C-alpha cells in the first residue's frame, strides 16, 4: 500500500534518528541499497522538512562523511520524524483511502469521492490496488448499494485497523473523523486501570484507538466469533479470571449484545490489550500471572513449562522463582497469541513503518541449541523460530557482563580515590568494576606513559579537572561495555 520509494525514504530517516551518527556506507549496507539512493533520499528528506515545517538542514554531514541530526533539532528528532512520516503518508491516496475504510464500518461512495477528491474511475483503480494489498490479510473491499466496506475475518480487521492507525497517527492526530476523541475519553475510566508504575499518558492514545475500534465495530454489530479452539477460549477465560481490562470502559458499549456476545468481546479485548499495550501490565502483574500459569493445567501453560524444562540446561540459572514466572508469562501469552494468529504474526509486523527488525540470529551456536531444544516440543517451523527468538531474547537480557578497570595514577596521590568515587556514582558497580589486577583489566586509566599492550585498552587521563577528558573516558567506557554486552549474545 505504501510506495517503495516512501518506505525507503522513511527507513533512512528513522535509521538516522535512532543513531548518534552514521555514514552513507553504513546506511547503504544496513538497508541494502546503493549509496546514491541514500544520498538522493537524504536530499528529499531535508527538502521535505524545509518545505513542510520550515526546518532547514534537518540532517547534516561533515567532510569526514559523518551523517547525523542537526543539533538544533536533536532533542525532539523522534517527534519531528513521526510528524514528517504522517504528513508524507497523508499525501498518499491509498493511505487516505485505507484510513477511511478502517475508521468507518461502511462509507458511502459519495463521501469517499468527496474526502479523497477523486473521480469514479480513479476510485475503481484505487480499490483494485488496495484489494491487491489486502489479499495477504484475506481482506477485501466490497462495494454494494453505493457503500464501501472492508470485509473479512472480524479479528483480522480489528488487529489490522489498530496497528495501521496507531503506528501512523500515534500522539500526533486523532484518526477518526466521525468519532470524537472527547466522547471516547468519557467512556474510558482511567481510575479503573490496574495499578501500574508507568504514567498513563504514553499509552492513553493507544488505548483510546483500541477502544474506538471496539465501539465502532460493535455499534454496527460487526462482532467477533467464538475462538477456533476450546483451549483458546479457556485460556482467555483464565486471563480474565486474574484481571479484566474492560472494567475501564463504560459498559454501555455492550448494551445491545447478548450475554454470550458481550463475554466474547470482553475476553478478546482483555487479551489483545496485553499484546498491544504491554506496558499497561505492571511487572508485579506479569509475575503474578506467571505464578498462575505455573499452577495451571491449561495446555498452553503445560507447553510453556515443558519448553522451559527442555531448554533448562541452556538457559541462565534461575536467580529466583520470579525469573521463572516472568519467562512463563511471556511464553504462555505468546502461545495463546500464536494460536490466535499463527504465522500471520509476521504479516502484521509489516504494517509498522519502519518495520520492526524481527529476525533469528545467524551463525549463532547458542540460538541454534535453543531452537533444537524447542523443536522437541513444538513442530511448526515458524512457531519454533518465534519461541526460540523469544527465549533467546529473554536469556540474553539476563546476562550481565562486567567491564574491569585498572587505575594507574601517579601524579596526584588522591586522584585514584576521586576517580573510583566518580565512576561508582556514574555506573552500576556490578557492571563497571575497579580492580587491582592490571593483567585482568579490560581498560587501564593512567596519567603517565603506559606501554601499549595488545589485549588492553589504555586511556590517558592527564587531570581529574579536565572535563573534556572525563567526557571522553565515559564515552569510551560506555562503548566498551556495549561491545562486551554485544559479545555475550554471540
């Protein structure tokens, strides 16, 4: 649906925004495009910022070929990037057509023509193009009696609608032209949300969009059907027995539904909220659900426990049962998610722009061992890869390498005490350790000449009063720690 040229342009923009600095070569290699294409798109991006937002030289480069965000815009670079993304998307007719389809249960041909400013013939052409795109999701645009609507499996329509709208509009604009945001907010009682350490603001718009889709579909009696298996239905009920996210809603939204229809809508929303709004669930709640799964005899919970038992020799040693409960939470929730959407999971990821980098590690013996272990429990290959990637990510996050530093300070007899305290204040002492064994150190900090050693990094700190040197030292420590952290994932 989104033209390749625009995807390419936005991929380059977000690649630069996410990094402190980069280069033509790095961008070309990471995005698998030519340097010339990168350079042309950099000019297009700068031109767009200048034309739309009157922001000149948003992306700058120096004679050494270093590319970065202009310091004048650095602080709010991510916000500016998303604003440009939405602005460019809204110049695309297919995007605007799709917005109309997912923000209306059905829309008249007359309103479509008026909103999109196009002719009958061009609408037919766009409909064909959009239907080609929708084939991957088993959805189609149906025109009947002067109205257009998106048809297909109801759950797919809702998932597609949410990801599409949330990723494009985020906190920038309200995507529904016929549904007032204020009226939606009145129907969502923030005080009823389960306690969470995170502020409500970051996910408020996402929750409102998810609810608006629910209200829109229900009001037109476009309802979800019973889960395809008894196991999935039982799991949705198990989740709801712990907590019910739909309690935050004004229950009037369900007033015209039968008890069975209302229950199904609540069960699905309660589960999907945990997938699309994961931060709405606190760490305490995730641990408690993991405990619930540990005690449960539900098939998904049993499978998750079998996977952990099978892979136990490869995983980090449990520091506490809390870790086990967190692993069970993520594995079991994903089991249910996969049961619901199958390999369509990767198709939904394509709706994000830029697309999330979900891929399995290559030439990684540790990942391969996890995958072999998981294959003893699960059979579909895509399912094996998903679970293995999840386990790999969880276990790698448990690894906490330590960067060791040896201080060789001669000129100032009290400086070593100052440096130790300064570094201890800046870094976790379990991650950055000051040691007395020069041979075992990763980094040597000295104020005198030190003969270079092949396996040692040496930093010359001429004076503890030199703030520029302190900045360079902290940058080096962070760089070395990141490299050490990266090496633990190989």
